[in-house]
C-alpha cells in the first residue's frame, strides 16, 4: 500500500492513507509517512465500532474520494460496512490463493466491490473458483524497489558481517519461519547435499523461531544461519549464490523472488501458485514440484555445479523483472484500473 501510494504521488496523484490502529500509539511507519507529507489516519479496523464506521463514512464523503482501495481483509470489511449506500467505488486487493474467510468471501461478490486486484493469475483463478465474477478480477503484479534491489558490490562485506566463509556456497531463503514456507523441505534438501558439498551454507532470513524446525536443521547445524528479521534484505541477498522459495501453499507470487530477480541472483522455486508465471523453468530460474526434496536438492546442485547456467538464468530473470515489477509500472496499471471506475 505504501509503495503504491508513493508511486502514485510521484505521478501527480493525490493519495491519503488509512491504517489499522490508534492515534494513542501510531506505528513508526505512520510517523514517517506524515513527515513525508502524507495525510494518514488511523481507525480500529479489527474491532470496528459504530462511531468509527460513521467517522470513516463522513471522511470519505467530505473529501469526495474517487476510489477506496482496501489492501487487507480488515480494511475491506471496515470499508464495506462503513460505505453502504455511498457511491464511492471500492477496490479489494488479494495477495494469496487461500479461500477468502468468513464475511469477506461474500463481500468480494457484492456489486459494491467493483474490482478485485490479484497479484498473479493464480490468485485470479482461485478467486473465480471461489465464486467471484471473472469480469471484476484483474491481475497487477506486485513491485519491488529497483533502487534498493540493485547489487552494490558488497558481497565480501556482507559475508564477513554475517560470519559466512568467503569461499562458501550460500543458498538463501528469505521468508518467515512458518510451515507454509517449506523450511522442512528446504533443510532436508540441504542435508542431502551437505555430505558432498562441505562449503555449502544456508542463509535463512526472516522472523520466527528456528526451534520450530530444530529436527530438520540440527543434523546440519554448522551449515545453517538464521538471521531473524532483517531490514536489509537486499544487502543479505548480495551474500547469496542462489535464492530458494520452497513454499507449499498460499503464495500469490513470492516477493523474495521478485527481489532476487532484480538483484541478479539465480532463483529456484516450487511450482506453487503464481510463481511459475515468472520463474520459467530453464529460462529465468528452476522450478521443482511442491514438497519434492530430491528435486529441490538436485536443482541446487545443478546451479552450484554450473555457475554459467546460474549467470544466464539470472540475467534473463533480471530482464523479465524490470519488465514486470517496477513501482512505476504497477502504479500506472492501478491508475488505469481506477480510471475505469471513475471515467
């Protein structure tokens, strides 16, 4: 939402932001956005009150907003309830292939929600399968910061700061430590290779408790590094030779793949949800079946043993990423969709 808002403002559009929260303890991001000159308001969307719904309704009417774009389920529920009878069109954002839950499943089908934007064609197909009219589901890929996700030539520096040997082969995962991200499969695949590749290291970047997966990483503990949440993902990727997505379900289109492709790091992904739309096997990366640890291990081994292949895949992936994932392109596509509703 914030990336899109900044891009739209850069294009000359007026954008106000609404966050889920309270003015008593505004998130740091809200403070920063206000310093940038954005008008930012907070509403308790998780537990809406009649007063809050009426206040938001009044806000929309008094500012004559042309479009309301709800990026999360709480925002969609809140906006829908608040704006019953208000003609302002509502746009819903969907980032996963999961079945919409509860009341949201019905909200998406109401005429009040004029468009539903999915982050991949796989998301669109899932929404249509769940009963949303195909006529109102559009696809706009997410974006990544091309300035941030550009190699800065700090590979040795990052490996040193992370405690990784300079001569190691570093395979990275950038994902929260949750089950659907496929860490057990990733770690088991590494275990298959560790006896043959003594210099192999896994760099796992993401919030969560490694203890959840202890049984999978303990046999190769000396070769696995969990960093926890990092605000410098692009810098961490500079230390990696390969980026892996081992996810098993729910992805719309994995953000770490977009970022790695922009960085020029070779990628391997399971054929989950929207990922095969951009990880074209043998052209922009390698695809493996979901949950197939043998295939995942083999794909990693292929890239380790064939650096020239990795360079070629990464180069072609970077070209595709610049064609699909820039902030400007995403904002232009969203602006065109908004225009369909207001023109």
